[in-house]
């Protein structure tokens, strides 16, 4: 399968949302839900990252335009955690990748247990 989109990077706003509190529960391979936020007053192309149903950060602004557009069009996107670095600065703690998948290939989102 050729991936038409492959973004790998850190989660923006991780320290301002529940990311810090949930970081020890997250594991490489866990899925993060991608949620377009067209009504976001800071950025109408914002794409929220959720661990289970808990907001943990955003796709960085310099990479969100194509991802927001694809989400709006219903493209099958998957976001997975690649690495967790608990000792890193908060904005570098989580690294994730986003790919276009074939229909039915995406794993279900991770569940955050509180």
C-alpha cells in the first residue's frame, strides 16, 4: 500500500491539555483520534488529538491544513503514537504519525482509563 500522506511529528499544546496527565498511560502503537475543529477561534483548520475521548493536543499548525481538509472530505486517516519520551520537554514528549489508510485498516481509538 502506498501512503499518499505521511506526517510524523510532535503534538502541539500537549502540556496545556490532558496530555501530561495521561502520558504515562500512552504507549507506542496507541491510536489517537483526529477531530477537525472548523469552529476553533484560533485556527479554523485546527485538528485536535484525542486519547480515547480525552483531548491531549493538536496537529501542529504548520501541518494541519491538508489533514483538516482530508478529514472534512471523509478520508480514512489514522494517527498512531510512535514514541513517548517522558523525560523530554512537554512539547516533545509525544511523537505521532498520521497516514491515509485503506477503508477498514484503521485500528480502533485507544481507551483512556481514568
